[in-house]
């Protein structure tokens, strides 16, 4: 029998009295586990569950309870076994599917988790709908996530984390109008603040954006998206040095966010460090060789290094991918400006930070903010 622990309810005291007279009674032992859980004594509940196992197989509700306790303790492997046992036995309850999906997600088994979060399982509780959107978003299935938005938003109109996840998905889908509408319903979640701040940044309101990014980073210091946005706001205010540090840190956190690496490449170039700049553009190219700004940025580097022929080929590729490519426009400008003056290209690049130099009169800072938000 479990060691004596302080009880928190007359019901558990009464059960303990019965068990003292009949210690091998499986029904009483099961009731003690249930009551201990209701009393908030998870350790006591786990001990009674262990006792139940010695007396026979666990009924479905106690198998579920065992999984919940394991999840609470962070043992998702044990929890997964409990929930899978229930599913295999035909206990296809939405709550059990959600809990099993959560264990899959914690193990990095996103496809298996997504497969469980269908129909009723996702609509049964807001946490399940939120997990579904988060997993789809994490796996780049933005269209699928946004297709579910109307049903989930109607079912759970007040669940801030759900709208935070939807806002992030919409922003990555390049729909800032939709992203902002979701973010307004996301409360003070870090994702909601980050999306609202990004919208302010696109409206050329960097001071207000910076306040929201800072608030998001207080909540979640390792948020790559908020860190990147904060750096873009600093860049818009002319704080290039701090912006570079933040952009490079966000690129490391994102790992595969091509816009962060391109932005870091530009800022390294502006700082005059061509080798480090090229390394960052090469990293971006390895992530996505169809992003025009990768080719445009490398074209600028080629020009500064005296390789105009390679630069022209890169410009052609960049413009084929995106006629409005900022880097290609910058490279074309440098080709003209640099003729007869090998040092003029770097001076033009420095001036471009605060003067119109690209498509639609963008400065480098404005261009970085625009395409980094997209990619």
C-alpha cells in the first residue's frame, strides 16, 4: 500500500479507511487513485495506479489517468504508451486523440500528430485546434492551416493562442491584412504582439513596432521572429550595428529562414566585410536558390570583387525570378556607378542605406524590412 501522505479530502480519508480493512480490493484501490487525482495529489495517484496494476489490468479511465500523470511529469514516452493502448482498444475519444497527438508532437512526429487531429478531435477543445494549426504551420502547410481558420475561429472565438497561431501562418503566407486581423484577437501573446509589430513596421512606424517587439521578447526571449522584427525596427531607425547582431542571432535561431540570412549578408556588406557577407548569402542560397534576393546580393558582391560577367549572369537570374528584386536593381546601379572607379561601388552601397536605391525608391533598410517579412 502507498506510504501515508496528508489527505486533502474526507472522501480520500474514507477510502483509505476501507482499504486498510480490504487492501487487495481493486475497486477501492482504483477509487483511491481517482480521488487522489481529483484532490490534486498526482504523486499519490501514481502510487495508487501502480498498486492497481499489481491487482489486474487498468480500466480505461485509469489508463488515461496514467497517461495524464506521465504527461504532467514530462514522460511523453510513457504517456504515449498509455494513450496508444486506449486507441488500440477502440477508445477513440477526442480527448485521447488530442493527448496522443500531443505526445507525437513532443517526439517530433508531426505527421502522426496531424493525422490524429481531424474533424471532431480538433473541434472538441481549443487546445487541439491550436495544436493542429501550429503543426501545420511548423511544417509549412500554410494553405491547409488557413483553410481551417474559419471553422476553428468560429468554434473558439476567444482562445488567444489559436489566433496567435493563425496570425503567424497568415503572415508567412504573405497576407498581412489577414495576419493583422488574427493578431488583434490574439491578446497579449508573443506571437500576436510580433505580428502586430510587423504590421506597424510595414506602415513605417518603427518606434511603435519596437515597443511591441520588446514586449514579445520579454515573454519569449528566444523568439526568432520577434528578434528579427526588432532588428528590422532598429534598422529602420538607423541603428545598423545592433540590428546586425539581432538579425544574425535570429538567423541562427530560424536556421532556414532565408530572409534573415540575406539581411545579415547585406548588413555585413554595408559594414565592409565582404567575406562574411558572401558566406551569409551562400547560406541563404543553400536554403532556397529560387529566392531572387540571394542572386541579387551575390551579384553586388561579384561587382565589388571585380567579376562583372558573373554579376550580369546573376542579375539576369534574379530578374527572371522577380522583376522587382532589390538586389538586382542595386547591382545594376553599381555596374553603372563603378565604371572607372573601383572604390565607388562601396561608397554607393553606404549611401544607399539612407537614400533611395532600389525598386520604388526603396533604401536598403526598407527593402530588408519588406522581403525579410516575406521570407
